[in-house]
C-alpha cells in the first residue's frame, strides 16, 4: 500500500531544497496514482504554486479538482452547504475570504 503522506512530505522537502519540478512531480504522482482527489494533496500543491507566485496555476488546480468532483455521480449537498464548504476550502488554501458564510435553512449542518 502506498501512503500519500510520505509523498506529500517528499514534495515539500523537494520544494524546500529548490527542486520545484521534483516537487510538482511528487504532487502529480499523488493526484494521478496514489490518492486521486485527496483534499490535503490538492491544498498543499495549490499552496506551493501560490508560494512560487503561480496564482493562475493554483486556481487552475482548484478548477481541475472541482471539475473532477462534479463528474462523479454522488448525491449532491444542498447549495448553501456546498457554497460554505467551497468558501472554507478556498479560505484555508489561499487565506483570502471570498464571501461571508450563508446559513443553511433547509437542515442543520
């Protein structure tokens, strides 16, 4: 069994040593083979791109992750819950508030 946390640690170590292509390759390995859709891997990869000044690449990674998740045939949460989750996702990844949270009136979240 392959463990994604080891590869995420390796990616961060590669980034810290200046090997940006190696770090990207480690993240791509996690995204493609080890644990596709792993939120922690997506956020860490986006944060690396943001630290490197590649904001467009960071946003593109989020858009790709959202597109992949939209393609899955899973039950959909109510729109308020989805917006709140997306807002928190972006907040923690980019440290930029997008909008205020909307209380969900359809059920208790």
